[in-house]
């Protein structure tokens, strides 16, 4: 079951967070770049002080304890969020008039 889910996420190219059970650590914002048998290849970046390091890791399927993907995010702080009126006109959803009324 986990193997199928990981393969599906690989096919979608989605960013995931993976918990490595044997190392007791989370790898955040990883991309699964290859699935071959029970080996998963993933790439991710880590920011330390003023450096950003890119990593590619090969892990066994049995080492993965959990996998998560982000569904959505909302910025923190003083930012102005877009609302329906800010959408392009072609993407706006128009309220439907009740049946029997003519416009």
C-alpha cells in the first residue's frame, strides 16, 4: 500500500515530507525523483546559517515510517489575500438566478 502511494506521489511530482523511521527524523520539502523496487531516491534542500545545501538520498521503503504532502498554505503576517473579486473575470463564479426569473 505504501509503495503504491509513494509511486503515485512520484508520478505527480508533488513535494512531500518523509519520516525516516530508522533515523527518527523528518525530511521536509522533498521531491521523489525515482522509485526502483524497494529503493526511493529523493532530493531536498537544507538551510544552515547562510548556506543552502542540496541533497539526494536513497532510502529503502522499509525505512519510511510516514509520508505527508501539503494541501495548501496561507502566508503569515501583514499580507493582503486575494478574494473572489480579484480573480480574472473569466474565472469568477456567477451566482445563478432562481428559476423562472429572467435577467
